C-alpha cells in the first residue's frame, strides 16, 4: 500500500476509534454517573434505568461497539484492498 493510502487508512481507523470511544464514554460515564438521577425516573425490567446503565448497559453498549468496529474495519479494509 502506498504511503499516502497508508496514512489515509490509519487516519480513518483512528477517527473510527475516537468516535466509538466517545460513545462508550458518554454511555458509561454519562448515563451511569452524570445523568443517573434523571434516568432513574424510568424503569427497565423493574430496575431504575440509571442503575441498569451503571451495571449492565455500558457492557452491552461496549459489546455492540466491538461489532460495529469490526464491520467498519472490514469495509475500510475492502476499500484499501487489505481484505483477506
């Protein structure tokens, strides 16, 4: 892969990582700590939503983000002809 394409590839990869990590931070810190009082007014399966995000939600979101990252990277690899 030429140097210019290599730089574009990694720049896009880092952009994906930054966006996904910001989403994870907002969900885990924001929903689990900062906005917990507002979210606790809503119930999910008998539990307060703020408690659910603090205990389970951020883990589920992280797992989903892993699969989103895999999909994005597969598309990026195909774009730069790096797929297996």
